[in-house]
């Protein structure tokens, strides 16, 4: 089963911090990869038109943002950049294109990302 996940929060979708699922605002499931990819591509086109900036990471992960769109973090008492995140997962795990299977993202337990927020440092 494939999932197209849309997220909104202070992190790009590829970080997979412990509480990453709390940022999910929409989820659609598909039996076939091509159906998930078609829906993902449709959303990418929509968000490219709606946001000033975008960054993509393979496979099938993208972040979109407007510089002035911020979210308040109570833990660090400041405003952080807000991202609309989009990704395709297989059984809730990152798709590994090298062998056609899923694996956890290498950043899952990585603590070196420069973050202002105390929750993820």
C-alpha cells in the first residue's frame, strides 16, 4: 500500500523526527504506485503555483514554503518557518529506489540538523 502524505509544520518532510506524524494534514492511500505518483504529481503542480519556494529530495519528497509564513513554537518561544510537505511512502516508510524496497530515512535518528527548536536538537 502506498500513501501520499501532505504535512504542514516547522519541518521538511524528509526529517522523520519522532513526532513527524503529528504534522499530517492529509493522507490518501493507493494500491498501485502509479496511482500514488499521479496524485503526488498533481499536488506538486498545485503547490508550485501556490508557494514561492520549493525543495525536492528523492525519492518523492518535496517541501514548499513562503518566507512570511511562520509557525509559533512554544518550546523555543519563537516563530519558525512553516513548510507544506509532500511525500509518497510505502507502508509508511521511505521508498528506496535502489532495490525497490522501503527503508527508514537516514535522517530518522540524525541529530545534526541545525534547528532553533529545542524539541529536535
